[in-house]
C-alpha cells in the first residue's frame, strides 16, 4: 500500500508530501502489525532522505471504523488540514477518511490507500476518491489451503508438492517458529478496477 501511495504521489508530481498513517491497531492482531511494518519499510527511508514526512501515525482500536473518522479529524486539524497522502489500513477506514476529507473540501485531492477490495473501496476508486486497494483472491486462498491440507494429511513436506513456505513472525511469541504459504496480493487502481468488478469481488 505504501509503495503504491508513493508511486501515486510521484506520478502527480507532489513535492515533499505530508503523510498521515491510520493503522488498524498495531497491538491487536498480526495483520495490523504487518500492515504498519510494511508501510514503515517503504516510508521511513524516504522520510530519512527528506522526500516525505509522516505527520501523524494513528492507531485505531481493533480496526474500529467508528473511531476512524474522529481520530483522523484530530490528526488533520493538528496538521492544519494539510495532507497529501493517507495510508489507511483497510477500505472501511479509507472510506471514513474520505468522509472527513469531503467535509473539509479536500475530496479527490489526497492519495489514499486501502485493502480488501470491499464494495465501498471499489466505488471510491472508480469515483477517484481512493487511489488503490488490495484484492485478495479467495479462490487462490481456498486452493492453497486445500493443497496444504492434502500434503499434511499425506504426511508430505509442502515443498515436495511445489509449495514454498516462508517464515512468519508471531507478534505474541517471536520465538514461535511459524511457516506460512504467502500468496501474491493484487494492487487495484482505476487502471484495473473493472477486472475485479467483473470477477465479482
């Protein structure tokens, strides 16, 4: 999400962009931990190089979308209503952010990320209010789960069935050795949003 946000800002020629991060609750679940970690891996080096500034990082309580708008409003006000990009943890949070931007006359002027390819997220992309979302193909997930289950039931190493497992950190227990089959996520923008709509996402 962060890389696509940076790409959108660069494409629009935005100089020294001001970024607000609205996380999904880094202390709640591993998806939120990974979201924040991934965003910082992209944004922190650019901030150190003076190419952008993370003005605020907001941690929502357990992905609670009812908290997203008031918390973002506070951050926007603290930044004198100046923001060029918002890294929102998912489409629901992005939609709440868009609502606040509309109230402040900033709709369509800020690059915004999301994930999950929800109906609101896709609608916001089509209307130009949201820059991108992430499509997680349920069919691929189901096929991968079935292949893993077959391999495990057959007492076979998943690698022998052509599956490559990767180390996966457990935020509750760093010493816990987890392995995961990581599937590619598809970035959805205005350029390819119709492909997802046609697929019935």
